[in-house]
């Protein structure tokens, strides 16, 4: 940001000239709120409220069960999946909305292991998002002696990927540091030894360009409630490259993944498409609301989104180092914006209390144990002046010792 005057007036001018500025009015954001946690839960699109009312009052309330046909509820998983596909470099028919990220990861990992018989290893990194590791540990326990999860720090990861590796599972943008993996290089390394590659895009989709088919990824999962703004607990999605769909057999063979679910046969026959990734009945209300957030995100120019995201991050780092020097903060994210997702993380030994003090001022970031303060930038609604105002508040909290109060040190259930 060396070319940008670091004053609030200059940043307000940048907001006025921002080609994405008009998107902010499409979200519910109360006056005076600075929301820097869209990397955890996206803001509510105003149109989602009207869509939810329509789903409940007209489609469910009046249409009742007829709406599976008259309002095409039956195709929601594929329809919304195709819209997500446009954000992650996938083709129509390669993404389906279903279940949660965790459940989808289990489906894909189990299917991938089956596709590489005789290989015993699943490779990941320590410190990956916990649910990813927990699901892989669960699969390992479910197949005792057949599969072993092995992890290595990212600087040594490629040496762990060898001829015994069935699957590599990594998160594209690290949830704590925001560090961005070289998706093309890691995928190529997995394929070099005949392994399959599965990416978790939960902190990527809607925040930066992703090109799954460009790097020849095999599988991917992601959630709908961060940058896709689908609401708390919104459904997840899964990607299976077209070339793998015929041999993709996931273990949760529920009726919505059947070739003819309403034939009501006793024997399972997987659908000859991405629909075989489905399991139980679609959550229509949740998926219908998610569709609004996905459409809003898909209407934006992703190059502009990425450029603004990087600039917001650079501004944040510059201001923190200028106004909070000597207060015990350290940068936990890559300084190079090209190696970072749409967040910047700091470390501080009193990180939890500091985040609570910010929240008390209506400035929302979040904390990740043991000492990470995490600030996410959702370019559709985060303003440059938000960064200025947040850092000024942070500097004041530190100068006044405001964080050092018992109420800010009481650990909450969700951090």
C-alpha cells in the first residue's frame, strides 16, 4: 500500500471509486457495525429474506408436496451445484450441493481409497482444519489396517506423497494463517505418483479465483456459509471430476443418489451422474436460501474481488504495523498477498480478550486457539474505511489496556 495515502479521507475516496461498492447495499449490515468475520459466517443477503419467505409461504405453505415438481425442488442440488461450479473452475454436472462439508469429505475420501486399491496412505498436513483431520481419522478407524493417515508440515509434504499414497487431502486456504497452497503444484505431485487429490475450498470459493479443472483436481468439498453467504449451517457441496464419475462409489448410498429414487427398489443403483454424490432428501429451505448467496457471488467479477481482497489485506497489515507497533502483535499470515487468501491473522498472547474487546465495540473478528486473531475480508461488503476504523479501535484498546478486564477473559462456547 505504499502508493496509497494512509488517511481515512483517502480510503473513503477509494470506497467511492470501488467498482464493487454497490454490492454492500445488497447485504443486511447494521449501521456502525464493522464485520470482519465473513470468512467464518457470511453476511445475510437481503434477497435471501424474500426468498426464504417465498419458499415457506408459497412453495411449502401453499404448494406443499406438489412443489417437488411444480417448483422443481428435485433439481435444487444440481442447479445450485452448477452455479457453484462457475466459481471454482468446474464444469456443469461436476458439483452437487448436499449434506455438510464433513459428510461430503467422508464420502469422497472413502470413494477415493476404493479407487486406489492396494495403497495404504492418506496424506494431509498437521494443523489442517480439525474436521478434515477428524473425518480422515474416522475413516482410518473404520478401515483398520487398510488405510493410514500420515501428516507432514507443508515444507516436507511433497516427500510424503509416494507410491503408497491413495489420496492427498488439503485445504486450499489455511483456516488459521490464510496461507494459500500452490494447488497446481501439489495436485501435479499427487498425480505424478498415481494418487488422487482432494481440495477443501471452504475458505476459497467466493474469495479468490479457483480453477479445479485447470489444475486437473480429482475431488473437492466446500461449505456454503462463508464467502457464499448461504447462512449458518448452510449445505456443503462436493466436486467430482467428470472423468471419475463412472467409478465414483461413495458409501452413503441413500435414495437421492439412486438412479431412480422413486422406483422404490430394494437394490441400490447409483445415478449415472454427479447425483450419486447425494444421500438423503435435500434440505429445500437451506439450499434455496444458499442459491441466493451463490447467485450474488457469481454475479461479481472475480478478478475485481481478488484485487480488492489483496488490497484490503495489505492495508490492514500496513495500518497495524504503523498504529499498533510495540503492542505484542505478530503477523501470522504471509506478507505476500499472492500467497494469502482473503484474511489476515495476527498472534498475541492475549488474543482472545482483545477480540472480545473489539466485539464490545461492534467490531467483529474471531479468535482461534491458542493465540490467533483472525480478520476476514469479504470484498462485496468490506470497505476500506472499515479497516481504518478497526485498526484505530485496536490501537486504542491496546493503549488503554481495555482488553484487561475480567468480562473479556471469560471464555465463550464459540470463539
